[in-house]
């Protein structure tokens, strides 16, 4: 909801408070104000001018030489706007004026002719395109004929206005109207609300002689009021009304349509104007549509209706989709003389079904869907008649032809001072509560400390005690509610060991370059069995489907975090995000029951997905793509960070690359896997080469018993020796590494694989794997004999265990 503060001033006094201060007060009361926007930047010395003459510039074909009356004087101004004409009233920046952007207007010569000032477009005054009438989007702005010459333009153009954008929750439909906002602001500022003028001077003719109303579906349309206005003049609406509509995001059309839109925003009550002479009958019949019945709506689209659509008819054919859009066959045009004005109350569910079926969502249907005030329906019609009489010259016929079965009763809520204070922890007096109810404009009956509150029909969100409690609290001020600190022996706050470990994992992963994501805990039937870790698959889990899923894409509780993570990667790749590395810590849901009798087990998993380039330094011309070893290194680094023993072994899994997948083992037990997705699955998801990891965090949490410790910085130098073994192709380099670490302990502190060679000068079926060994004794300086003895022992052990020999 866009709220113009200049418009709001028509109903409640907000002088003395800035737009930002008001926005803060409203936000603190429970209605979030997204932002404050000003219509235009401040200008000075800009007035209404009258173009007395307009002639071609003697030395330029596209310039005009104008004599412009600005009240106190007549200025000669050269203007290049294509729409400038003699007899117009225009915006004139006089010499000395300062326009937005600190643009100063001075006397100047253009093509040898003096120009004293500037005839301005609204863009030059700092107006955004959305606040400019369509006909003046190109060229200068032209005032109506009644604009006073010499008058400053700020008020006429509403350029000093500020707009507050309310982010309303569904229960606050009352603030979808300026009056509703006025009640809200009036309560916050303790100011009375001024009601709009609804006085109508009716003619001697009776509306009932021109129209009759019949409602066949009382439950869907409990009130329908028809007003008849004759002899209207279709023209532009007054400029102040156009300004208010533009501020609210609605383009002006003509006075009749603008008045219905104005009252819609003012009262929150949709209205619709029919061309009475095009109705084709003297009756209005409200009914559900017949299956296959058709109507051409105002957007010139022919629509086929169903029995779920409520329509307004002339007794023969539909002339409007009730509460959604009128029909082209009864549209108000420039030739319209007589109007039938509709003010009705339609069932919100019926309107929602029609909107969903047609895709037609409008300001009117939005308000019907959320619920309107039954006590404002007829009043809104009277307000529109008042404006049509004043600004369209219409003659309002006597009486309202109506069908009325509308419930206008108010909800009664009992509250008492003691319970309010107990709930809020406050000491608010009964008199203060009574004052708050008066500020809210709620009627009530009081018996000492007990109140019977009659919630007005505009506030349909108030039905129980807790609703009234909230009203008292927010008007009293959430900032004024007392607070207390916890009492007791224990120290408040702190993280559990489980929370600390989760945080350590997240810090590590984000430190190495991964970004955390949060995906749905639900997935589709197509992905429920994909990428399930082997130790989970061994449990034979049953997919758990929702009884009432919102969509087929989110029907099952997930058995793996990876499928939804991959969808996120695919979504971002489709939007030109090439290098992606995401992780998520989330639950999977496991049960062996086909029919659930108890809650499924939740298991915490850590999953990650990486694709694209892992490293790219353009200046150094250095680039590295994500591969198996990058992902393996990330996982190994995590376990080193947590001081947990990790090992990996080659494996094959469904939906994973057959040669680039490994199982993750903790203390010899499988807890997950790493590797590349199978190319078929990558193609299915529109992915490039993509790597994943999936880890059972429950096992990690259970195994982690961190005791703070430190390793002393070595006092003695280390020694590095390299060795290359000729191995059978079937021997894993990691197995040899483990043997070296076992036999070389305690002197060998670190073993790294740094080279793999196959090819010339090696026998068939053999490979050369090179290792770098780091020797260190924390107690003394190593001598050659110590290193050589260990070195020979390692060679012998590898030879015996793996049938390997040293490459010469």
C-alpha cells in the first residue's frame, strides 16, 4: 500500500512530524514501512505561467519564442518542447530558480535571441516517470485552465509529497485504504480522524424508476447497491485527484473512472461505473456464470466462464466479472452521459477463485479477497456520488436501489486490566486502557477494570482477547514494555558443544571459499531416491510423502540434501553464475515404516556442491578447475581441523561417476562419500562437471572429543627425503602412504604424494608414484644414520607388503 502523506493530511493532522519519524512510529506499531520516497526534489522560484504568444524562433526551426505571463511580469522564453502552444498554462522556472541537481536558471541568449527563464517538463523538476501523467511523458506539463497564474507550483503538482510504502500482513486489510491508515496514524499520534464529505444533492427523479436489482446468490453477494447519475460530463479529473492517484501508483484516465479509483483507495471499497445507456436493460441480475458462458472484459480479452465465477448481468448476458473487471459492452467512454454506479459486497473466496481462473488481479480484487468493511460499502457509493456531482456535473437520482442481506454486526471482546498487565508485564491503569481504546476509535463499555470492546467492522482481524491485547500493547508502545534479566545460579547464554562444533564446521567451510545455502527439506518423486549415502541406503529407508503437498516438486521429505542443492546450482548456472561452491548443514528424515506410526528419525548431514573454476588469477594467468582432488582436500582439511581420523577408499555409487567416487570413512566406518556426478545426471540437470560431498554429521559429532592442546614449535631442523616406488597398477597410492606412515613413525611426521608416472621405460601394468617424507625429531638434531636407517626400513616394508621396488 502506497500512502501519500499530503493525501493523508486530509483526514488526520500530521503536521510537526517528518515522513521518516512517522514511518518509524508506524513500523514500531507493527506495520512495516519498507521505505519513504519523495515525489520530487525541492525547487524554488517555479510558478504557473500563461503562454500569451508562441511563435517560431527566427533563427531555429525547432525552437519557439514565447511571451509568458508569470503574474508580476511577462517573460520572453525560448522553448524547444514540441507540445508548447499559445493559451497554455505551464510550469515556468524564473531567472534565479534552482532546479534539482543544483541547476540554476539564468538569463541567456539562444541563437541570438534573449531567453529569460525556462518552461519546464516534470522530468526537469525531478519527477519520476511513474508520477507523470501519460500525456505529459514527452514534452512540457500543461496545467488545467483554472490554475492561478503566478502561483508556486509545489502544491498544484504535489511535488512536496512523500510516499510511505506499507508492507501489510494479510490480517491488516483495513490499511488498504487511506481512511484505514488515517485511523492507524490517528491512534499513534492521538489525533482525531476527519471523515470525508458524503453529502449528495439528489434530483426529484427516483433511481428505482431506472433500474432494479436481483441477487440470485445471496451468500456470494449479500449487498448490491445501484446508484444512477445522469448528465455527467466526461473530462479530466481535477489535478489534485490526479496527483493523489499517481502517488498511489494509478494512472488517471477520466473524471468518472478516476473518482471510482479515488474512492477505492480512500475507503478500501471497490466501485464500478457502467454506461447506463449501454446496459441493454433496466435490471441488474447477479448470478453465477453458466458453464461455457463468455464475456469480453475491459482488456478486450474474450473469457470463457465457469459456474464458479460470479457475474453481473443485465438479465441476459454478463456485463462484468463481479469484483474483478467490467465488461467491454458497458464500458464508460468519452460519449457516456448516464452512469450506473455499483457498490457491492462480494464473497472473498468467490473472488479469489475467479482471480485464479482468469489471472486478473487488480486493486479491487485484492481488497475483496482480503475482506472489506461492510459498513463502508454504501458510504463509498455516496462519496463517489458526491464527487461525481462536484467534478462531473452529474445529477444523482434519489434513492439507492439495493439488495441488502449484509451482516454489519461488530465483534465483542471482553478484556480486563489485570490480565492485560499480567500478560504484558506492565502496570497500565484502567484509565490508560480506556484512553488507548478511544485513540483506536473503538466503542466499549466499562465496568471499573473490565471492558467490553466492540471491534469496528473495519477491523475484522480482532476476534479474541489476544487480538485486543496486541492492540493495547502496540499503542502503549512496544518500547515501553518492561524487560527483566533471567534470575538463578546458572550463567545465561552460551553454546552447547554440538552448537560449537557446527559453528566450527561452518567457519572452516566458509573460510576455504564455500557459501552456505538453505534449501527445501522436501523434494520430488523423481529425486527422492537419488544420491543417498550408502550407509543410509543400507537401512532400506521408506520415502515419506506429505498428505497434502503444495506441489509435486515438494512432495517427499528428503533422504539426501544433495538433490535440492543441485537444483540451486542449476538455477544459478542458468543465470550466468559460472563458478559456484555451496554447502548446507541440514536434516534428512529416515523411517523403515511404510505407514508412519511415529516421527521419523532426523539425521544431520553436511553436503556440498562445487562446479566451475576453483582458482582464477587473471593477472598471473593462473586458473584451476574444480576436480576430485579439490573436493577431497576440502574434506580432509575439515577433518584435520576437527582433529578426527579420516580415510577414503574408491567406490562406485548410483548417479556418481564410476571412476571418480570415494567413500569417506571415520574410524573405519563409512559416513559418506565424495566424487563427481555421473555425466547422465549432469546432463539431466543442465550442469557442467560437478563435484559433491555428503557427510554424516551425527557420526562426526559423536566422535569429536576435542581436548585443548598444543604442539610445541620444533627446536631442531627437519629433513626431507623423496622416494619413488614402482607399483602394480592395482596398488593404491594411499595404501603405500599408510605403510610409510606406520613404519616410519615416530620420525616421519608427514608423507605427501607429489608425482605419478606411467609410460615409457616402465613395464606394462606398472606405475611410478613419488612420495615426499618429512623427518623430524623434537628432542635432537637428526643425523644421516638415523634418516638412512628409517629410509631403508620403509623401502623393505613397502617391498614386502606391496611387491614394490624403488625406481632408479
